[in-house]
C-alpha cells in the first residue's frame, strides 16, 4: 500500500474515528433509533440505521487498534471499556436477518428468532450506550474518587451487610410462620430487613405482623421494628453515607490542604523578608 494512499485516504478516516464529537453524535443517533424500535416502531430504516452504527463502531475499534497498536489499545482503560462493549454488541448484527419472512414453494415461511433471542439482541445493543459515560466532564476523576471511597469504606459496608444478615436470620426465626411473605425463608428475610433499612414502605411489615398477632404483641412488634429502623435505616445508612462521601472528597481535601500549606509558607517567607 503506497504512502500516498495512506496519506490521502487512511489518515483522514483514522482521524474521523478518533474524533470524540463525531463518535458521540453517532452514539446519539443509534440511541434514538433503538428508542424508536423499543417504543414499537417497526420501520425498516431503523434497523438499517442500527446496523450501520454497529458497523461504524467495529470500524472505529479496528482503526484505533491500527493507529495505536493492539497491545497499546487494550492497555488504555477507556479503550478496553469501548472495545468490550463493541464485542458484546456484535450479535446485534444478526438482527436484520433473524426476523424475516422467506418465500418457499409459493408459501411464506417465517424465519424468526424466539422472543428471548430478540430480547438478548436488544440488550446487547443497548449496552453500547454506556460509552456515553466517557464524554461526561471529569468522569475519570469521579471514578477515581469512587474507587478510593470503596477502598476506604468497604469495612463499614461489610459490617453493615453482616448486621443485615444476622437480623435477617433472627426475623426469619421469629416471624417466618406469621408473615411468610416477608420472612418465610432466610433470603427473603434478609431482603425484608434491607428494605426496612432503606426506609421505604418499612411500616407495611410490622403492620402485617401486628394484624396476625395479639394486641399487646402488636405494640412490641412495632417498637422492635421502629428500633431496627432507627438503628439500621436512619443512623446506620447515614453513617455509611458520611463515610463514603468523606472518602470521595478526600482527594479534593488533600489538594486544598496542600494549597493552604503552600500559601502559609509563602506568607511566612514574606513576613521573614519584611522583618
């Protein structure tokens, strides 16, 4: 292949596939096409648009690997993310061919995929929209802060999970026969305890138990679950949120502290010179 051909054709094409604004526009067009398909529109041109977008993303991945090299391409985090999503969406190329009618011996025979297969294809196509995340401002810094927060707060999260597990088993033993729809088995009971800790519709559970027990027992049950709500839902979740948010902001706090220390040193040097 001549250098002239590479310069006139391949170089502009390679730049096009590395243009983030153009790629973002293609992602939005593809999103609009799939939105209309999921909404029930069966226009054939929507399938064609989705097919062309999929081919574009494949060519983009190939062009970037040609430009950076395969090993260097897969070394970069965002390229691994993009490439993985493109590979996962490859089966969607079969969509135009798995739901068609074919004429055989004067009869129309449907050559279509099952509903489960079509749903899988649709989900795989939707996955590629996660690529939009890379265009959000400071998203990389946010993810770094999230990793740091998870690293520093995983102990608190594990302790909270253990408490939910313990109270799930306790409630399963106490109330499993009374309200089996909430505490009928350990897994269901753990989920119900977690539901109480999220403070969403928690009162339905003690009310259901109270309705199936005596009047005096109903008060005890409501006090017990109110205590569980305060300890796990209000205090516990607030503590987890505070630890997580503090860890997320720790990097920024370190930067601010370093800047203040630098200003303080400069002020000190200036005072020494004046003195």
